[in-house]
C-alpha cells in the first residue's frame, strides 16, 4: 500500500506521479507522469505550506501545458486535454470572479465532463484514437478524455464533500 505525504501538496502530487509511472502503462501512463511532474514543479515553486485555489489552478495549467507540449495535442484533438482545458478555463474564470474555491472546482468538473462528451463529435488527431476509423469513433467519446473527466470530477466532489458539505443539496438537485 502506498502512503502519500498529505501534509505537503507538492510532494503528494509528486508521489501520485510516481505511482502512476509504476502502475500505468502505455501513452496515458507517460502523459499522466508528465502531468504530475509539471504540477509538482509548479506547486514546489510556491513554498507556502497552504496551497491556495489559485495555486492549484496554476499547477493544473502547468500540467496541461506540459502534456500538450510533450504529447503534441491541444483542444480539439480528441484527447484528455479536451476535458482538462475547459475545466481549467472555468476554474480560472470562477476564481477570478470571486466564486468560492469549492464551487469553482465543482463547476469546472462539470466543464470537464462536458468537454469529454464533446469528443464524440471530433476527428482524432492524436493518441490511439487517431488509428481508429471515424465511423467507429463517432459512436463514443474519447476514452482518455472520459477518464480525465472522471478523476477530475471525483476529486472535485471529494473536495466539496470535505470542505463545503452544504453545497451537496444544490449539486444533487442539478444532477437529477
């Protein structure tokens, strides 16, 4: 069993990246390792012991930039970035507008889910999907984008449950 240094955000992200590197194969494993290492570097640059929502957004932005750089994809390529880039945009927009961080995170996770779903209408330009016929791809969203949206949404809901439990009733009503 892996134990993570939960008292240090940067080190936790670094250890998650190490776990991913050991356990996840294929291109996704490499991309998530890059993702975690870039987020770690950004978080480490902020020597504060308490990481703010803005700093988490900056870490997500750095991680997305690294995956885009080394993976060669961006918005519209039918990849995990099609979930994470809209999530980042909503997160930054909501935080800038003064929305509380938990609400911002949950709303950005909805953007991740919507972004992942939108890949059903995209032609694959990168990743494994680029080797599959367009007719087959048109029936399903990109699996990598769906996976990214799923973990991002799970993280947002876990944060909400821990720090903003009164938000539960409004989220549950909107998902009904």
